[in-house]
């Protein structure tokens, strides 16, 4: 049966017992693996009380280490596949275009639109903001905080896996250390887009705009001829300045709310005295 190359839905058996999955199955498996890694992060953070930064950073190195072990530190080149194995078409994700727009851009538009709908139109999205804004208040309001956290980390891991698939398809080869500094770009895009690192505030539209700013900044630095090392310095400085600005805005809003509350209290007192 194996030597005959029996065809199954999504994959083929070949000599030696090797299985070659179709592109659709590979994409699904990759996203599921990313979601599983995110789920592990969520469990570590919710059940074992590991600091989110430590848990995600540690899992980053664990996942990258496993990838390097699998590839033995090398590169998987020429991912175009072969017709005999039924695994061609991977280039569609990162290379091909539809209506003059790259397929990767269409995928990102769909993901961003889905994220906007989920965060603004669904109870789950409101619960995510509630947990981020005040975890204790969300718990007292009856929200399953741990479930929401794990779900968010699962979604984050799946999205990271999708980004990795798009990048791998664009390059046409897979190398474990390809996106070594991309986590810095992700943080910078979120912070520049108005996402509060303390949680409870942020929009998908703002994050997309922040990603555009980081992209334009990187491309502009390359066009000017700035060294790669200085590019990292600039990105780090942008993150620090964005966080300082965000913290300043929070303190200003807190002062304004305090003044407004004091003014309301004084007005109420004056009304009582007048009566």
C-alpha cells in the first residue's frame, strides 16, 4: 500500500513510510501548533502564576530551540513542493497576488477585520478589555479570568504561527532564526498604536497603524543607509518614548478625573448648603 502511493485527503503516503501533507493541511497544522504553544503560555501564567513576560520569553527560546533541533541548525530550502507528492502551492500565501494585491495582505486584512469585530462587537472582546483593565473587578463581575487569558494566548500563538507561515512562504525557505527580532517590532507596533502595556486599552486599528509606522521607519532607515545595528537602537528608543508618552497620558487622565470628581463633590456640597 505504501509503495503504491495511496492518496488520502490532505496527504500522501510514500516509500519508507514518509507522509507528505498538502499545503492546506500544513497551514492548519502550523496554526494549531502555534495555538498549542500559546495555550501552554496561558497555563503557565494562570495556573503556575509565572510572570507573563518570563513565560512568553522562555517559551520563545524553547520553541526556537526545538525548531533548531528539528532542522539541526540548517535551512529547509525550496519549499515549492512537487506535483507527485501533492504538496505544491505554498508560494500562494506569500508570493502570489489577487486583484493586484498580495495574498498575504488579503489574509492580514481578513484577520484584522475579524479582530475588530471580535473586540468591539462580542462579549468575549469586552471581557478581554475588562480583564486587561482590572482583573480583580472582572473576577468579581463573574468573568472567568483564567479562561479568557488562556484563550487570548491561544489566539496570539495562532496568529504568530500564521505570520511565520506567511514569512516562510515569501522567502521560500524555512530557517528557525529568520524572525529573531520581530518580537521587538510587534511590541513597538502595539505601543505606538496606543495599546497600554498595563492592559485594558488598545485598538486593532491603532496597532495596524503602528505596524505601518514601524514598517515605514525600517524601510526609511534602509533607504537612508543606516546600519542594521542602529535600526535596532532606533526601534528600541521609539518603544521607550512611546511608553513614556503613554504613561504621561495615563497620569494626565487620572489628574483630570480627580479634578472632575472634586468639582462634582464641591458642586454637590454647594447645592446642599443652598437648600
